[in-house]
C-alpha cells in the first residue's frame, strides 16, 4: 500500500469504505441467510480455483461471475454485495497481496450491489423465481448484468490509471471492449442457476457450473498447448540458426517486424498469427544449403548461388504440411522475390508476389542490415530505413516499406545488441548474407551485379 | 516416405470385424425400435421432436478429440436427458424406452447426414457406442419413472437414481470404446481402459451434468428449457474443440519440422517418421499410457535434431555407425534444443538419454523406457531404412538382439513384432 501513489491510496480507501457502508447499513433480518451461505461457499470455491474462462482478447471471465449474478436474483443487492466481498478470502495460488485482495472484494461488492439495485429498479423480483415469473425477470436481469460489467470495468480502469498511469489503460481499452459479450453470456448462466434454485436448491449451481469447470480445464489446456507450440517452433528455428554465429535471433526479429507491418496494413486475427509463424520459419530452408557455401568468403560459383536460391523452396518443403500456415506458405516460398522480377526462386514481378512474401522481404532485409555481419558492423535503424527507401519499388513493395516506416516511428525498433565482430578466422562464420540488400551476393563472372 | 497407418491420428482406418459387429448390432437395434415406434405411434410428439432435434444438432456439431476420438457431448446430453425426463412443465412424460432409443437413433442419423453429404464418412463405431449408452439408461430408467417420488417431495432420491444411471452410461461407453481401441491399436485392454478414462471423463461429466439439468429444467420450466440449459455445455464443447485443434496442430508442426534434419542432409529421407511410427508401435506393445506415448512420439520425431550441431553430416545419417562419444554429444545437443522450448521436459530427458547403453555393467534401471525404445527403433531404421527387404529386416533385428549391452531385449522383441505387423499390413 505504501508503495502506491497517494491518489491511488485515497481511491482504494474510498471504494473499501463505500463497500463496508453498503453492507453495514442493511437490515440483517431481511437476508435469506441459508441461501447466502451456500452461494458464498460456491463463490469462494470458484474464486479459489482460479477458474478463469477465456474470452476474446486478454481479459478473462471467472466462473464465479455466474455465482454473483445468481445471487443478485436470489438475494437482492445487499446479499449480492456480501457474496462479492467473499473475494477477499479467496485462496489463490498466485498469492495476491493484501491490498489487491481488499480492493477486489470491495469492487466486487460494489458492482454486485449496483447490479442488484438496478435489477430491482428495472422491475426484477428478488427471491427464488417460480415458474410463472421466469420470463419476466429476463430483461431486468440483462440490465443487471450490463450494470455489473460496467461498474466493474470502471472501478478497475480507475485503479489502473491511478497506479500505473493512463498509458496502461490505453492498451487495455481495446481488450475490454470486445469482452463484454462473453461477460453477458457467462452472466446469463447466473440466471439459469437462479431459475432452477426453486427445484434443486444449491444443486442447480453445481449442475450449471460443472460443464463450465470442464470448459475451463479445456481452455487452460488449450492455452498451455498454444504456448508450447509457439515455444517449440521458436526453439527449432533457433537450432537452425546455430549454423551461423551472427544470425542468432534473426527469425524471432523478422517475425516481430513482419507482424508490425502486417498490423499496419490491416491484417487481423488468424492471418496475423500465420504471418508471425511464417516470419519465424522463413529461413528454415537454409539448412538445405551446405555450410561451406554459407561460410565461403569471396565470390560464389553459379552452383553455389543456385544452392542459396533454392532455400525458400527447401523451407516450403519442410513447412508445407503445417496446415494452419495456409497462405503464409507462399510468404515463405517467395520472400526473396523482387518487385522488378529479378528475385528468386520464381522471378515474380510486382503484384504477382504474394502479400505475405512482400512483407517478410522487408522485415528480413531490415533485420539483416541492423545486425552485425562478419564483413561489416550493424547499421543504425535510420541508415537501414534509408536503404529500404532506396530499394523501394525495385526490390521492395513501396506500400510495405511505408507501412514499416510508420510502424517503426510509432513503436520504435529494438536492434539486437551489437555483437562484437570476431577477429577473422576466430570462428567459422558466414562471409556474406543473402538477406542483405546493400551488399548483393557476388557470383563469379557477374562482377557488376 | 512410408505411410504407416496410425489410427491414433483419427479418420477411418479399415473396417475391422469387431467394429463391424458393433455397428451392425446398433443398426439392427435402431431398425427394430424405429419400426416398433412407427407402428405404435409417438407419445407426446412435440417433446419427442424437440429432443430429436437437439440430438441431431449435437451430432452435427460433434467434435474430434485428441487421439483420434470422436465425441458428441450435446447429442449425448440431449438423448440421456430425454431418457431421464420426468415431466414437461408439470405434464408427466409418458414415453417408453423404445421411443427414447428410436428418437435418439433418428436424431443421430439426421445429424450425421450433412457430414456424409460433404464426404466425411461417419465413425459408425462411435455412433454405435453413443446409442448403446443411451439404451442402457433408457431401459433402466423409463420403467422406473412412474415409481419415483415427485421432484418437489424427494429430489434427492431422484438425483441418486439419475447419477447411478449416468455412471452406468459412462461405463458402457468407456468399455465399448476400450474394446474397439484394444483391437484397432493393438494395445492391452487395461491400457485402453485407462486411456479412455483419462480422455473422456471431463467431457463425460459435463455432458452428464447437463443431461440431469435438461431433464429437471424441462420438468420445471417446459420445453424451452432445453435450449437454454444446453448453453453451458456449448461453452464446454467449444473449449474442447479448440483444445483438440491445437493438439493436432502441435503434432503436425513437430512432424513437419522434424524433417529439417532430412532437408539438411543429416539423415535419410523419412527417417524421423519411420522411427516415430515404430516407437509408438513398440510403446503400445509394452503398455505405455497415451500421454507417455505422445511424449514418445514427440521425442522420436525430434531424436536426431542434435545432428544439426554437426558441421558435416554423418554418411547416411546413421548414428548407429557413429562412435559412442559422438552419439552422446548429438543426444546432449538435441536435448538442449528441446530444453529451450521450456515445455517439453519429459521429451528432453528421453532424447538426452537415447544414446546411453541399456546394460553397461548390470541393467541401468534409470534409463527411461522411451529412451530405450527410441534407441532400438532409431538403430533399426538406420540399418534398414525404407527398404522392404525381409532378409535385411531380419538381419537388423538379429544384430540388435545380440547386442544386449546396448539394447533392451524386451524392447527388441516388441520391435520385431511391430516390424512383423507393418510388413503384413503393407503386403495386403
């Protein structure tokens, strides 16, 4: 608490005081205590087992949300506030600090109270619904759910602003907006619990929540597998990079730059995922190029140059069967095409080159130029951008170059730590870089290329 | 590239006699009950149609689960909910067990039709399994329904009966599934049973809870409750679909990327996949559980990744011919690559120890079974490659058999059975 800024301290105190006031001023006799105890226990269990359900974006909905909304119908505003306050005692494996616990409890209590008040104002009937009035409470209930989500969101946004500054919320803002729909969905399950309470009592909650617990397990597995998938691709790409001392981290950075460009030109959702992986995997075919060709100093023979030109095809051969990459496969295969048709492997011209390939080409060249190579030091970001501009239209798609420059202006670019250049001969390293547009590969008998 | 049939990857792989029998029995049952229901007429047709539609819908949105399984939790919940139905908004439900089975069968067929129309052949064995599970519940509960106390008076009695029957349905389902997999995957029955329990329980419990919920909600609130109370299960189904999707993608990615060593010229084309098919076959022979087999498969696919550290490939990529010291270095480096994923800890250990001898001086009891399997399968494929020459295969197996210091005799025996089976399958 001490470490928090003064306004945040005041804000948290006010919220907690309000919550205490709301609960303390209520007539205790009017509350249905047995139901409250059961619901409190339920809420406690849901909160304690980190029962998060994912929704779109990064915001997660807890299963306990359904229990809170059920208590709005069954217990009314004050009872719901008491249920919300139980969050204070929830045992979480992540061991929240006391301040956060207290604030969480208070803000849940206030949100639930607000939802309860609005529910009654909208004509909702507090207590166990019977068969006839079931359909009448749907509209008040929806209004209550919306109120809960809004109150909760606002209280959270303020605390974020006060503790971490306005900047932190700007990032969250986008994520909060689309998450309202799943909140509404999960909130409706609270109505199901309430509706069956008359018949089944607490068991209605158990039966409604069991599928949600199973869902939560599967969502968690999904998230874990997704992370594992990504980590595995990254690690295997790294293994491929170990063939060359200087290209460490190249795949990861090309992936990052490709995503920046793709975002800028309006690529969204699954396609963005695909280009992220494509950026990572774009050079996997380099493994098919013999080490001695990669490390050769001086001009390459025609055969050696052909071997290098083949690497996008080799890459495609490896990743072809990865179904989700889909159009990103073309990006991998054609990332060395040039707008003027002098690229490889197919010599495509202009718009014939797939969009993803044009994106990866810019990201690839940029990272190559801003990294150290055995034959030169790393360039600065500005120098590299200048170089991109110079080749824009001939080698690169001007729109992609512009998008990248805009993205770099907005988000900046973290260059790799400049590697100390090794003394010649200290380690076998590549003597040229096929990605570097400023130093084209030299092929014997083709001196002016 | 060898295309070894791997039934764990899903799809339709041959119509084996056990499955044929199962499907035929279900077909006969369905035909009989539909005929009898048609003759007797539907009791409370609106209710029957509503539940039939739910079953059809559930069958339409059925999902594939990891391990080549198929599940239709919503259809199951709908059908069992119909079997457990007491009344609809206060009007007692008068339908009998035969009608439950008939409505379920028709619903399943209607729901499967769109799949057939787009060319996805139905998994008859898993449809049959679902029908038998519903049949068990219906036959037990329908005659009981009129004897039970009312929900308002003794809801606990009803719940206990319902839960017992759900357990019965689960048991029927899992027993049949285990028998089918015992035959089709060549694994032991107990291994299959354990795998099924692990794979089906979470979704099964969710579907069961929803079945009870549907039955009791329809009793209290009428037929509309059917739609509303299926919603939580829909969330569950979406979650499992996503989970199954990423699992499949992950395996696909590792299978694809395992080829980097082939493209780099380090190992012969198809080596990683052949070794993984052999290794998984041996793992099944030796009763490894499904999660262990998956780790084994990952490890087998990536077992040669350590060769990337070599400046120049070993001729033919055959590590069996390399010096022990070099083999160990490759294993260490491969394990290091996998360790960097930060997630595949088991696989790291398997890959790291694949070069260790089985019996240096006295049996090494700490050497993981998976490492012993990959060691033997990898060496076998180094010696035989994609060749189908039976003499060469026999000679390679003999060589492994004689080297009891390096290779576990039990693993080599299992390997020879797997090789035998693959040869028989490919000569068909």
